[in-house]
C-alpha cells in the first residue's frame, strides 16, 4: 500500500489495475507518501491497516499509537481499483509471460503463466483460488470499509476526479498510463474461447464484483457519501 501520513490516505494496489500509474499520480498530489513495504506494493487492506499508524522519522518508522491502546485510531481513507476479473486475469497472464523476473520454484501460479497454457493458469486462479478476490483484498465490511473508495477501471479518470475533489484538490493531474501492454495486441475473444467452461468459474470466484462491486465504485451513492 502507498500511504500518506499527512493526508491519512492509502492507495491499495490490486494487481493489474493501473497500480503503477496510480502510485505515480498519488506521489504527485501527496509527496510525503511511501510504500509501507517497498518489496510488496500489493498489501491487502487488512494487513496494511496494522501498519499505517506510523510516521517517517530520520531514525526510521515509529508508531504513533500503541497496539494496546483502548480506542482504535480512525482508519485512513482507502482508495483502490476494481477491474473486470477476466480482463484482469488475461492482463496478469500476459504480464507474467512478458517479464522474466526471478521467482522461487514454489511460485507455481507465476510459473503456470510463464510456461503453461492460459486455461491451466486460469484454473489455478479461480478454481484453486490463487487469485485473491476483491472483497478479501479490500476487506469489504472491515475496519476501513466506510472510508473505502473503489474506482472502476473502465472509468478510472472520472473516479479519480471525484476522489481528488474529496481530498480538496480541484485541478488534479492527469493519470499517466504506465506499465501498460501495447495497445491493440490483446484479443479477449480468443482468451474466452480458450477458457471455455472456466468462464463460469471466473464469475463464481469473483461473484462479489458482479453482484456488488461495480455498484460500490466511486460515482455510486455509497461510494461518494461522506464517511
């Protein structure tokens, strides 16, 4: 998670949802922000919340509140993005095939994308459960849920303007697309054909997205009301 102590705002980065671009965007408007774990930008919200009550000092991170404090501090405003699950998984599959970063032998999910056919990767994602669900990652119903603003990947620029307005920024910077695949090269229909019956498993695994998630995105009544 990218977290700004001054604004008490965190950006929770679910993989392949424009996270690199959004982290750069947040750095421009919240220059004191940092990743809570530099080697792991994809911290789930519930994990990140245990670490956000800290500030940066020359000597390192220092807790502002003791764990035993009776009254829990107010959680930060959490911003995240949800994307059509099948499109997200195709993007992840292509990304892991495209980038030969070193992985441990036990990283079977990554290795399935790197060396195996798409259906094998998709089965591991949604049948074996290697792809985290959005409701788990964003801790739906958890401590920061009333202060969570989810953006729809398909209308991300609109959502960002609404989030910026909530932060008191009337003229936010444009979102620069970074780390994106080459436009025009992805054939989702071919991937759907390869997926076959696994398309139903994608919908089952990511049921919350289809039933509730898009309605919870910024721009819907729930997401724009004050916490």
